[in-house]
C-alpha cells in the first residue's frame, strides 16, 4: 500500500484493547523506522481513558463519581468544516463482493441483514430517529425488551466507529440546550454513553479484563463445568422463556436488549454456576456490538466480580423479571413462538399451567418446549452456597 500510494504520513484512531494496542504499536514502530510520519489520535471515546482522574490521581473504580467528573469536564469539540473535496490515492482494489464475505451455506446472516443498516448513514438516521421522540421516554421504557425503539440501538454503530460518542453527545446536548429534549431523559441516555466510557477506563487499566476477575477474590468461586447446561443456555433451551427469548434474539439478530443481557448473564453465572468468561466469549462471537471493553466489564458487573458490580447474592429471578419487564409477553412470543398461545399468566413459567391449558395452547413440555433446566429456588440456594464457599476460601487463603 505504501509503495502503491507513495504515502509519507499515516494517521489512525487509537484502540484500547491490549491485543489491538500491541498491533498498532508494532505498526507505528515499523512505519517510523521507514521514515514515515505517524500519529494516532482519540476518536472512539469522549475522553482518553487516562484523562479523568480521581483527586488522588488514580482512575475511577465507581461509576457515579466517574459520571459526575465526566459531566463536569467534558465539552464536545466543535466539528471541523466538511472538506470541499477529498482526493484519495489511485490504488488498485478488489471489489468487496469478490471476497465472498457473505455466508451462503447456510446463510445465517439473514436476520442480521433485516435488523441493521450498517454504515454512517444508518447510524445518523438511528440517532435522529431516537432523539426525535423515544429519548423523552427513555428513563421509563429503556428496560422494556418488547419496546424495540425505546433505546437507541446505536451500539454496533458506536462499536465500528460509524458514529462517534462526541457526535451523540453534541446532538443530544444541542437538543437539550434548544429546549427540544427533556433534560432528564436525555441525560439518562448520556449516562449510558458514559458507561461505555467507564468500561474503557476499566479495560485500559486492566488489560486482562476479558479473562481475569477484576475482584481477585472470585478466583475462589467454585464454578461448575457442565457442557450440556452451557449448550442449553447458548441455544435458548433452558426452559425459562425470557432467557430463551434473549438467546434466540441474539442468535438471530446479533443483538439482545440490555435488560435481557443482564438476565441471561445472571442465569449463566448464578443459576448454572458457570464461569462468566464462557458467557463473555459467546457474546463476543455473536453480538454485532461485541466490544472489547463493554462486554467483559458488563459480564463481570453481572457476575459480581467486576468494578462497582452488582453483588453476587443479588440473583435475578427469571420469572419475575419476565413478568415485570415483558408483562404483555410480546417479547417472549416473538422469539419463542411455540409458547405463543399460552395465556399471559403462564407465559414466563409454562410449567405452572395445568395440563388442559397447555394442551389448548399446543405446548407439550419436554417436547415442544423444554422443562426448566433447573428449579429457580434450588439454583438460588446453590449459588448462595457457592458464594459462601468463596468467602470461606478467601478468609482461609
Ligand atoms: C452481559 C452484558 C454484555 C454486554 N456486552 C456489550 C457489548 O459487547 N457491547 C456493547 O456495546 N454493550 C454491551 N452491553 C451493554 C448494553 O447491553 C448495550 O450497550 C445496549 O444494550 C445497546 O443497546 P442500545 O444501543 O439500544 O443502548 P442505549 O440504551 O440506547 O444506550 C446508548 C449507548 O450507550 C452505551 N451503553 C448502554 N448501556 C451500556 C452498558 N451497560 N455498558 C456499556 N455501554 C453501554 C452503548 O454504546 C449504547 O449504544 C452489555 C451488557 C451486558 C449486561
């Protein structure tokens, strides 16, 4: 490329994952040795992960004070004027279609293609649509997986740099300042953008975030090893409809609603007592927004081993979570159509229905839909026992 283009400078946006940093450092050293001008700049984040410091000079390990500090410090830069023209170098190039990147046998990407419009325009349209209405109800509806447009669905676009967080911040702030946006809804939305930033702070200062427990006490956790349980979880066959709906949505579209991500992650690490790294790896392989910072930080947060994490003993009940956040059952009915005809009352716990109700709904447990892989009350006690073991082992160590 260098020879073909005659380039004498190379610029790029910084990346923060350890493997990416190593690759980029190698390229930088190599190009510098060849006498090129090389520079990397921030672009993926609002601030660099080393910029915002606590009074003592360290990095923030708790989100709320981090958010306060970020809000106080951050002013989005003014965008540069659009260049009148961009004359790229003339290089020979393959056409993308020649690379045969689209899966064909089988074409597992059909659901992804239906759900997403990749690219800068797709990202800009999503942001505009979201700020045009849903943002005002964001604090009330953001936990409802049945309300698809209640959240921005910008995550894959942010992940691949099709839109930057500074653009999102600027447009949102502008709407607030002009009186077009309700401040509380809009600031709740920006606080989620700040969770993404916070995850990058954690990743930068803990390069092994995807492998190692942030809280080292979790090395004492007596995780189980159970391939069948893992397969049932990843394939959406646990017998808990809200979990199965989430895992199937993920497989089909590459996305899962945030509330459901928390439910399925809690289910894997607490009900099934399987290590959070297994779930992190599955999400990494299947999410369209799979992110080197947000994914491990969120998994560790849910598992209890992370920074500012949900306590391990807070175990989501998949039945009450489903009833609360998918009360009408629209989400479960969409992704688990075999349960479609069950009355709402039983939708999140089909085994509670009597035989006649199941029959009328065409549900045969163990045949058309699985029995629960583990009973909730039992799983909860087992998880709490495991946590006690962790505590005992930690004090004995
Ligand atoms: C177990 C688990 C794994 C996750 N893995 C990822 C991942 O790989 N990539 C990813 O982008 N998000 C991840 N998240 C966070 C969150 O679920 C998604 O960012 C969110 O669902 C994306 O939908 P949205 O764009 O409509 O979000 P919105 O609610 O519209 O939020 C706006 C943006 O803020 C950011 N954001 C929102 N919530 C979070 C959060 N909790 N942590 C970090 N950033 C957040 C995202 O960039 C998102 O696009 C994970 C959450 C959990 C519980």
